[in-house]
C-alpha cells in the first residue's frame, strides 16, 4: 500500500471506515473502495475476514467495531456471501455490502446473499463488482459527511469534478 | 396518519428522514419504513414523487433535500425503478433504495434498476418488498444514531428486543 | 408436539439430528423434516436460531453441537439464508441445508445463499421447500444408517414402501 | 467523425434524431445506431448525457428536445439504465432505448431498467447491445419515413438489400 | 366496443393504428392499449392474428398494412411471442411489441421473444403486461403526433393530467 | 378413463404412443397429451414411472418400449426431471419431454433438466405445462403421420380447424 | 462441404431432412447436425432462411417442405428465434428446434423463443448450442428409423459405439 | 494419478468414497474432490459413469455401491445432470452432487437438475464447479469422520490450517 494512502491500519486509532472482505481475491474488487476513500481523504482499515473460514475473527471484529471507533463498515464478499449480513447482525453500525462478481453466477448469488436480508438486520447493498466498491466508499463518505463539513465539501467537489469530466459528445478516439 | 406518528410532513421543519415513493400503491410497502421509524422515534416526511410522471417534483425535492434539513432519503419504487438512483444523482445525502415487488417480475426488475448503479452515484439497496422497507428505516436510524446517542440507545434496545422475542423452539400453534 | 414424536428436545441427551431454522415461519417447511425423522424413528432436536437476530445463539449452538452429541445438523432458512453456512463454519458435523421458499424470489435467493459456499466449508443442499425438508431428513438418516443397521433396515423399508405405493397408471379420480 | 457522416452535431439546426448515451464507453455500442442512420441518410446528433452524473444536462436536453427540432430520441445506457426512461419523462417525443450489455449481468439489468416502465411514460426498447443499436436507428427511420417518402424509399431499399444478401446455403468458408 | 370508441374496425378506411394480438385471451391485456388510444382520440383497428395458428392472416395483414393506411402497428403476444417480430419482418411500418404475461414464466419468455430481435428488423418493445399495452398506445400516439398538432396537444394534455393527479403524500385510505 | 378414450392401456397390444409421467400429480398436465391423442384417434398407453422412486420400472419400460410396439414416448416430469432423459438413454425411440410446472421455480428447473441433454441422447422438449403436453401429442402424431396417411389427414384437419376457430377480432364478451 | 457428405442440396430430390438456420453464423452450430446426419448416412438439405430478413423464403420453404419430399425439419436460430416456430406453423412435418447460443443472454432468449410455443403448434426443442444440433440430428434419425430398418441398425450401432467409447476411469492425460 | 494419491481404484477393496462423473471432461472439476480426499487420507474410487450414454453401468454401480463397500458417493455432472439423482434412486448411501459448470448456462442447469429432487430421494448438493467438488469431499469426510476419530482429527486439522492461512489484511502483491 502506498505511503500516501489513507489506509490507517497500521495506526493506533481505528479508521472511521472499516473495509472487510472474505478473501484476498476480493481485494481486486474492494481496493476500489479503498482508493475512493483515499481520494476523499477518509481513513480506512482494510481487513480480510472470512465469515466461513474465520468465524471467530468475524465475531470479534463485528462486536468490537463500534467500540474500536469505526463508524461505517464496508463488507465485500462473493458467492454465498454471508459476511455483510453476519457483520450487520453483530454491530449497530451501518453496514454497506459489495457483491463480488462470482465465476459461475456472475455475482447474482453474491447479490441475493447480501441484499435479501430479513426484516430486522439491514445491509445497504451496492452494485456487483467494482462499481459497487466505489459506491460503497461514496456512500460511507456521504454518511460521514453529515457531521463533517470539510468532508462534505470534498465530496461535493468530487461529485462536481465527476460531472465536469463527462464530455459532451462521444469520441471515436476514446 | 395517526397523531402519534413520527410523520412530520405537516410541520414546518423537515424531518431527518424523507421517505419518497413512486406511487400511492408503493405506500403499502413503504409504510413499513414509516412505522419502523415511528417505533424508533425518528421523524419522517413521506412523499409521493414519481420519477417518470412528476420529474419536476423529483428535481425540486432532490436538489433541495439537504437544505431542507433532511439527512437521509429512503426511496421506494417498482419495475423500472429510477427514483432512488435519480434522487441520488441530485443530492449528496445518503439514499437508501427499496425495490417494491412488481407484478410480472416479482421485483427483480426493481432490484436491478436500483442496485446496479454505475460508479459515482451510490444507492444503498435493501431487500425486495416489506423487509426492505423495514430495513431501510433501520439503516437510516443507524446512520442518524452515529451522532444521536439517545437514538443509538433506542436502536440498541430495538435490536435487543428483536433478539429476545425469538423463541427457542418452533411451535405447532404459531 | 405430539407425545409420540421422535422430538427429543425436552430430554437430557441430545438427539442425533438437530433441526435448526431461522424463524418460526420456517417451521411450516421444516416440520416435514421432523415428521420424516419421526417416521424413521430418528430422534431430533428442533430449534429456532436466527443467524441475524440471534447470532450468539448460533455461535453457542454450532460450536457446541458435536460435544452436545449431535451427529448431523439440518438447517433451514429463507432469503439471504446464512444459517446453514454459518453453522457449518463453526462445526465439523455434516450440515444439510434447506432453502425455504421466499416470497419475492421463490427461494432462488435462499438456494443461492445456501448452496454457493466457497471451497472449505460445505453445506449439502436440498431442494427448495417441503421436498427439501423431507430429503434433508432422509439424507441425515442415510448418514446415520452407515453405522446403525436397524436404521438402515428401516430406511430400506421406507424406500421400498415409497416405491410400492406408486400406481402403475394415472387415475382421473386422484 | 467522418466528413461524410450524417452526424449534424456541429451544425446550427438540430438533427431529426438525437442519439444520447450514458458514457463514452457506450459509444462502442451506440455508434452502430449512428452508422445505420448514416447509411440511411438520416442526420443525427450524438451526445453523452449521464442521467446520474450529469442530471442537469439530461433535464436541459430532454425538456428542450422537441423545440430544438429533434423528432426521435435514441437513448442507450447500461446497468441501472435510467437515461431512456428519464428522458421519456421529460419529452413528448418518441424515445427508443438500447440496453447496453453490462459486465456482470450481461445487460439483463439494462434491459429491465429500460423496458419495465410504468404505464404513462413509454420507452420503445430494442435488443441488448449492437443489434439493438442498429434496430433503434431503423425504427427511428421507420418513424421519420411516415412523412418522408424519400427516406421511405431508402429504407425499403435498405431492407431489400438486406434480404438479398442472405445466401441460400451456409458456407464452410464463411 | 362502445359507440364512442375510437375503434374503427367496422369502417371502410383503416385506422392509423392497428392493434394485433395472438389470441382472444391477449385482449385482456391489449384492451388497455385500445382504451388509451380511445382516450387520445386515435382510431385503431383491433385484430386477432396468431402467428402460429393463422400464419396466412399474418402475412396478408403485415404485407398490406402500409397500403391499408395504417401507420403504426401494436402487436401483443405471450410465450414464444413471434407475432411482433414476424409482422415487423413484413412491413416497413413501426411495430411496437407488448409482451403478454405468461403463466409459467411470467412474461420473461414473451419479453425475450419480442425484444431480442436481430439487427435488421426492429420491434420497439414495451413492458410486460398492462403497463406495456398502455405505453404502446402512448408511443404510437407520440409517433403520430409528430405530424398531427392536435394530437400532440391532446397528448401533452394527457401527460399533464397524469402528472397533476399524483398526490403529494401517500394516503392510508387509498 | 372414459370408454370412448383412445387410451389402450387395458388392451393386449401396445399403443403407438406411450405417455409416461413421474407421478400421479403430473397427470393434471399430461392428460392434455392424452386428450389430444384421443382427438386425433391415436392410441396411447399412460403410465406412471418415477425415475427416482421406481427406477426398475423405468429401466424395464425404456428397454422394452420398442419391442413392446411403441413408436414414440412422451415423458412428463417436474423439478429435477430425469424421466425423459433417462428414458431416452435406454430406448432408440423418439422421446418427447414435457416440463411440468413446478411450485418454487415455475418449471424452469423442469425445463432445464429435460432440454439440456448432452450430445448423444436427444429429448425433443416442449413448452412448460399444459401447452407442452398438447404439443407433445401433436408432435407424436406428426411423426406417426409420416407413414399413416389417414392420420396425416386427421392432423391436417385438426390444424385447419384450429386455424378456422380464431376470430378476426377480439371480443369484450369472451 | 466434403464430397462424401450426405448433404444433398445440389441434387434433384429433396433430402429427408432439411436443416434450416437463420444466418450464416448459425452454421458454426448447425454443422454439427449436418455432420451427425452424415455419420448416420442420412441425406440433408442445408439452407439459410431468416424468418425476419427473408420471410418470403420462409413461407415458400415451410409450405412446400412436405411436397418437396422432406420428412423432418431441423431449424436453428438465436436471440428472438422465430424460425422453428414459424416453420412449424406452416408445415405438418415434425420440426426440431436448436437454440443457438446468443451473445448477451447465452441462448436463454433463443431457448424460450423456441420452446415456449402455444398449444397447437409444436417444436421439439433440443439443448442450446452444439449439443442441441447433434441431438436434433439424432432425433430426426430416430424418427426416420421408425420406417427404415437399415437406418435403425446404423443408429443402434452409433449409440453402441458412443457407449463403448466412455472410459471407465478419468484420465489425467485427457 | 500420482503414486501417493489416496485413489484406490486399482486395489481389491472398494474405497469408502466413490467419485463418479458423467464424462472425462468433468474430471477437470472433480479432480478437486479427489485431491481433497487425498489430502485428508481418504481413499476414493474414481469412475466415469454417464447416466445417458452408459445407463447400464450406472445401474450396476448404483445398485452395487453399498455391497461393494462404498459409504458415500460423490457424483458430478453438467447440463441436464441426471447422474447424482439417478444414482441416489438406486442406492441407500448418501449421495453428494456437484453441478459442473456448463457452457451456455454456467451451471444453473446443472444445479437445478441436481438439487431440485422430489421428496423421497435426496441428493446433498454442493456449489457449482471447483468449490463444490472440494466441498463434496469435505462433506464426505465429515460423514466418515463420525465413526473415524483419526479422520475427525485430520479434518479438524485441515479446517484449522485453513483458518490459519487467512491473512489479516489484503496484500497488493497477492
């Protein structure tokens, strides 16, 4: 991870956003969440937590997330993706889920496993894959910006820049 | 709407949560969001805004939502459900989308139309139908609770009560 | 529960099969597992364990299932159905999952959430709904019958009777 | 864009057909609409309008499309594809939608987001991807040909040529 | 059909819009197209033409539709719905397709059979079921309104009335 | 079964068509195949053969079908519908499969289980449910008619009558 | 086409099997039907007939197929695949349909468009893609073999050889 | 197969686990089941048994599996995957099914064909593809471990090692 990254995992205090994912292979998707938070100057703590292979790690993380100082959890997983929902079951913090694109079912399994939570435990779910990872970061930032005017300004600027860079006409050279 | 409701639409100040929906028929689903917010003591402003039939109303609402004092928008719609995403395009506030169950496609169309947003404009999407409406309210409350300790306590109590009422064994009489 | 039931939940010793389900409403499906085990003379312990609303109960059950004397776990759940997979993550016992038919997506969400487990933690998944519940019981019995000759005979008889009652020709009166 | 193109975007008068798309990347698909209109001698104005990232541009375009002289709008977008429907919400002109093939869901999300419009605001939807783009152009031409005999003749000729070039037998060399 | 109906099928001259459908049972859906055209004062000719059971009728109709004076064809069918595409194959007129909701597959089969036309022969496809039938009529009217200022005004009024009747807030009594 | 039925199951010689189905409950669908064959004067032998619960019956039937005098087999089944394919694996006769509509998945599981046969063993698959049962009978009749001129005439008449009874216009009274 | 091919298209008499397909690109799939018929010594006539781009060719072929001497029609098409069903609408011969794998929807659109025929006009549908093409040929041969003992023997031999070449154990070298 | 493999197919006594698959091409998937059993020290017998092309081999295997000494059957197949269910129909042993990823439908057809068994004959189904193959082996081992303490210890160790190798944080180098 680059020195200039907003990633705070080596620091003492917990970052406002925790990015958790089910496996190393999910990082290819979830790094887009990390990079978006970096661009917005929001610190994040990135962890691999497999709901199925490291359930104790999941329980410890989820139960301790609020006290550790996190405010929002972004959780990405693929296939029978239980990480976002199980984390939400054990923390009162807002949890945003990113369905990682799976091999056979292209992420439809991931999406259904994350979004179809029963009444009582919510997971705010984003799009399948990279777009969802970017948007989970933007949504986390929007939540944090409610009480962080400087971040709100940065987020407004990010959105304005995003608008400004859309060309008026398609280009054959692009 | 009941007098004791948290619904603030007749009051001068905007409620922290705006619940918007594409049509009157969506209220059958979205009222569960309203009732959940009522149970948590969170004021909400309920409006019908059809992205397709009242686009001006949508633009006015979305562009003015932050200045009006809202902090979170819950948007429910069915079929080609553009309301949550278009609202998110015009407000920096967090937007949570509820896919209303549609007749022919059972809400798969609603779900895809809401959750598959491109990178840049997020909508945190909940489950299809009533469960999603309840959970949108819980997620909105979780966001607001980050800076409202009393609400955080009420939300913790809500979750604890929810846990407590799960029987240990299934009952043939239930 | 009827006196003659094979349900052992009020007894001191754990039954060889534990039937767990995410909510009381799943019992309408899962009772068919219980009844099938009853018919085969296999004791079972039926519990409601919500992965999302009673995560501590899930952890306690799953981690203790082997020591409690269970040999097979049957887990039924619907929607974003995390119960079977999370249980399997915390017990070395064979776990068989039953996707309960959900309202909007007819159990496709339940099925994908249960069957698409990542390599490392298996859940043997049965059909959506009642057929799956019956078959989870039959599969559990087949496993137990490997070291229980009397049960093996009862299971053979059950299958033979099942075969025998298939009429040769369709009946307009049926 | 080639000099001989029918594309009129640099000219003073609006072209009869506006081709709008959600991003530069959609041009790979939508250029087939442009090329088909070129082949039929129908001028078109090609624009990038992101419903989500440039909502103001969308409102301005859609509300002004009729007065600007356009007669038909072709709108292509992918994923949660709101552009065609939102444009249709703000113009009385016929709008034809092209679902661009998306990465994870192969354009099923695009298709549902475009075709499943509620009663009141129509979008005539074509096939996913390149075939849909070609056909949107042909459909636009068919509409314009109702009052343009010369174009009707060119369209008839186009269709006749299309028929003529179908070989009678498959070729192993093709 | 009511005397005041815009239905012109008993008159000598062809109506500008032909509504064709695969069977009598499709009329339950397609009558909403007829009623919408009635409301807009657009004459229509309603016919049952089964692509599979009356292929000669289909060929005769489609090849003669332009000369008969029709300007737009609305075609509704369900299941393996070949009527819209085959009609489009034999007429240069714009054809708008309505996927009728089917029993087993809820109209997904109808939708795919209509919308996934190969490049060369377009069918502008509307939503599955009643909403699609209404919208096919509105789209046909939008096409005709391009050269019928009075109809354009009626269509504008229809849309304005549609907007005006959307209540601001949901009603528990509705 | 009515006396006037074409059903030959109580006679000594095998009927040219065997209709087999996985369970009594499939008869509600498959009787439409029987009735259609009756209408065409084609004798048929109707049997319940469960691939899963009566595998020996399946093997005996399929291996003996040609020698028994059958010429075509119609096989209907639902869910994981193995009957048509397994029958086809053990007889050189043409096998036509009817996917019975299943509860949770509406027959998509039945369809995929029947139609997606690997290269080497064909099953000619018809539509899900009643339409498929009727059409399996018509297809069987078309096969038999290749060498039965009287049947060919009856089939032609059946098709002509079917065409003749399609009304020209939809009726509000129907 | 190889000299030794069974393809009879250049000969005076019609082959017993006609293989028709919607476009040259379908030949990549349908040639497997042709090669299988070649292997079985069954003559076939291969034609490109686009339901949408050459509807007259379709009408002429389908109406004349029986008189031309064909006995079975194999029809392959992709996307909104109307060729098999429309051919079946105009010939009493058995029609077997092959859903060609499409780009965006992997042939699900082709499959639904072919298999979901309404009661009255059957198409015996095979698997998506190459396996379906091979099996359409085998099914056609099975039909012809009912009155061609020599072909029946060749088909039996083909099936026996197919069985014989399945190894007992998987090989790491394969 | 490597010398150190647990594969026992060349030995006199049957291995506790039989791995059967529909074709040589399935070995690419099913070898992951074999390798996992090897890692756990569980002997296995690997066979190709095509339900459709070698039905006699299937009957012989399935009916004899228990007497041959097998205790668990793992069956992998793709497309219209009848092997697991038909095997389960003819043996009282537990059968675990692995849906092999198919070309057109990505294994959804395989999954539905395996998991949607009717009440009476169970197949414990794992995930589509390689993950399912690994997990079928782990599930088989869990069943065998119920009466094999040494295997139970090896399985516990396998799971513990699996947990231990999950890194705490994602790595950009991975």
